C-alpha cells in the first residue's frame, strides 16, 4: 500500500472515530487505539501516541464551546489537575515496564467500563451540603440554567482526589483521556451536577493528556505519518458530531454504539490475552 | 503597558473569553500547520510504500526533540513540519494553564496561584525530568 492510500483510509477511519467518540461521549482518543491496532495492525505504542494527540485536539476543540457558557468550574479543575497530572507522569513511567499485551487487556477493560458509564443515570441534582475542605479550597460554585443560577456544594474532596490520581495514571499508561473515570469521581463521589462534571472533566482531559504527551513525544511514540491523518480526521469527526448532537436525540444511537464498543473492547482483551500485541 | 496590567481592563475583556479564543486559535493553528506539512509530505512521499508500523522502532532525533523539529522545519522537511503542528497542539492546553495563572494573579487568589504553579511544575518536570528512558 502506498503512503497516499494509507493516509486517506486512516483519515476516513479517524473521522469516524471522532464522530463516534463525540456521539457516545467517550472522546476521540479511545476509538483511535482499536482502530490503529485491530484494523491497521500498528504497534500499540504508536496507537497510544496518536490517541493522546486525538484527546488533546478534541478536548481543546470542545472546550471552546463550554468556556463561554461559564459552566466549567476552573478552580475545581485546577485543584484536581494536581492529581491527574501527577498520575499521568506516574503512568508514563510505569508504561515502560508494562508489557504491551497487559496494556491491551487493561485498555479493553477500561473501554467496557467507560461504555457502561455513558449509559448510566446521571446526577442532575445540585447538592446543598458540602465538606469543610471544599469550602477552604473554594470549590463550591454555581452554574447558569434556564431558571437562573444554581448553587452547588462539593463533598468527599479527598476521595475524588484519589480517583483522579488513578484516572491520571490510566491516562498516562494507556494514552486516553479517561473521561469516564473523571466523571465518576466528580459525579458519583463528589456529588457535582452532571453538566459541571462533564465540562470540567473535558477541561482536565487536555491538560492531563499534555502532561504525558510531552514524555511520549520524546520517547518516539508520535509518528508524523500517523499524527497527520489522526489529528485532522478526529477533529473533523468531533466537529460533525457536535453539530449532529444538536439536531438528533442520541439516546438510541448511544446504546448501539456502546454495544459495538464493548465488542471492540472484548477483541482487544482477547488479542492481548493471546499475546498478539 | 499600564493599561495591560490594570485589573479593570482585563475584567472588561473577561479572561475566560480570552481562554476560549486561545484554545480555538491553538487548535486551528496546529491543524493548519499539520495540514500544510501533511500535504507536502504526501506530494513528496505519497507514492512510497507505507513504513512498517507493526513493529515499534521509535522515532529519530528529528521528530522527538524541540531542537530536532525546529532544525527540520528550517530545512523544510515535511515530516518535521507535521511534528511542529503536534508540538503546537500539545502546547495548547499547557498555555491554557498559564492563562489561568494570569487570571488568578489578577484576582490575587494566593491559594490558586500556588495550585496552578504546582500543576505547571508537574508538567515541566514531565517535559525536562528525563522520563523518556
């Protein structure tokens, strides 16, 4: 196959990955890894490098829209970023000593977990009880809705911080945004309303990915021949996805895609188990 | 300069709006650089066979270090040009942290100035800490 044909096929694949990531809410990065490894049979290390770039591109692209609405809790994001960036650095270090097959199995498991997370019921309630630490750290905030500003308070800051560290480690190890874990920490543990947790997690994904991307770039995981179609394709797909989301009701679509993603994840685990990476 | 440092000027401008613009420009500029580099890469090498991505060999100096990438760009190497776009993309969220630091300085929020500097330090450690082994 010539480079031209390869680039065009990968561009289309990355576009679909970006579209799928945006419609399911999983993010652009996670679909890139199975696309590159299972379809193009690329080494998982190249796939991780490309997926990190896809995560940064989609999170920065999507953040542009959120910033204006004033929903993102910047202080909360910044505070938790201590945990995720530290985790990302640890993850990038562990990655050197982790066999690629183990990484593939871990990735498949996280993918199944993420798909299940997008299908679950979301926390819409703003909590009125907050912990002392949340007040000291000025994490309690408000966000605009149709019926005016809604105030919310935050609980279990320590537990949330710990889950964020884990999310950071996985993100550094696997090259994904691990948005699902971030939302779990904020949504279920810290009791933050869904709208705030999704946008704040998106803000954090780019920074977390950048923290490990600088290591992976130096390690030679980022190939320009892959980066070119992946970045442009994923961005295009995510853009189309965000336009589509305002027009269609994605619930049915989300279920179908999540089931499809679970099958992909099972194949990653199966191949990893049989030492095919 | 005095105007730039006065708090009211930036309050009017709204730092958050600025951050939104910075993110948008970061993504757009890096995409344009990647697209330009990629187009010339395809024109120059499009007919060649695909490199073997099934085996991981890593990338050469030219693609993995700042100086290597800049030197390649200066010599109009197409792949290094793509890597320059990659660098700009990675820099986008890091620059956003720097912008937030600026906002916290204006608000005189000492706690968050400290937290933001800590996050920046972790990222810089990751960059220069010799973790590439």
